[in-house]
C-alpha cells in the first residue's frame, strides 16, 4: 500500500481496470476563486496517486483528464458535487459516470443525519480516519506527511463503501433513484459554477 505523489499529471498506466475513487483538494470552497491543488485517485487495489498542481499550473494533464473523462470508468466520490465542479472548471472535463457515497448514504442511512466521510467509514467499515488536515494549506511548495496521508485516506475506502451502499440501495429499492441523482450531478456542478450554487431550481421560490 503506497501513496504516490506526482507533479502536474498522472503517469501513464499506473491504474488498473474498473471504478476509480476520486477526490480533490483546493484552496477553498469557492471554486473559481480557490484553485485546484490536488487530485487524488485510486483504483481500489491498495495504492493511492496524488497529482499536484502548482500555483501557475496550466492544468495540462492529458493522462489524468483521459481517465477522468473515460465514460467506461465509474468515478467514486464522497460529495461528488464539489469535486465535479473543481475538475470541470480547472481541468475542463466532466468526470462521470458518478457514484457518490454521500448521496447514497443520505438515501439509505435515513436513521441518521451524519453523512460525513469519517462517520461513514466508521459505521460501514469500522475504521477511523482523521479529518485534521482538511482545512490545511494545499498550495504550499511541500505537502507534509500528514497532508499526504490525509489526502490518500480520502480515496482509500470509497471502493469498499460503494459495495456496501449499493447493497443497501438495492435492499431499500432505491438503486434507480440513486442512479438518477448520480447522473444529474454533472449538471448540478455546472449550475454551481454558473451562479446557481445557493439556489434550488426545483423549489417553488
Ligand atoms: Mn478530500
């Protein structure tokens, strides 16, 4: 189990077949203002790849863009809405098709309102992850060991959780509804980028 750090693109051929767990770290929550610093990606076989972009990056990352845009590869996220917007804005690709563990959790874990990654990993897998580095400076010249470990742990458990959540969605007859939500996510991310982040276009108001 190794965490690899790459600069400006993913090397070719480092990922196996199948779904990919994806996460991003940025300078903040306002996507057009707060640049994309890191894309984490894992094929679920034990290694995590961190792709770092510098302050003057042109986000010219053909290998990374190719796997993210590959329509044959499902991308697993926790809160895909944010990552899809960051990837769309900075890398210019739609990183779909999508499975979002946060939406799946909301559709099946109706007995709780705790849908954070830490809560989900604890309940479904019995593992503890730290969120201590979440609000750290991802734009510096060096990423600390703690930052690298945190960034990698954000994609480490998504494959295992996807399996469990897919089973629960099937059990509760919500697979189709979940899939429709996942399929809508790229549009939801584009609405965020276009200025409708705080507006629900489905609401009466
Ligand atoms: Mn993260």
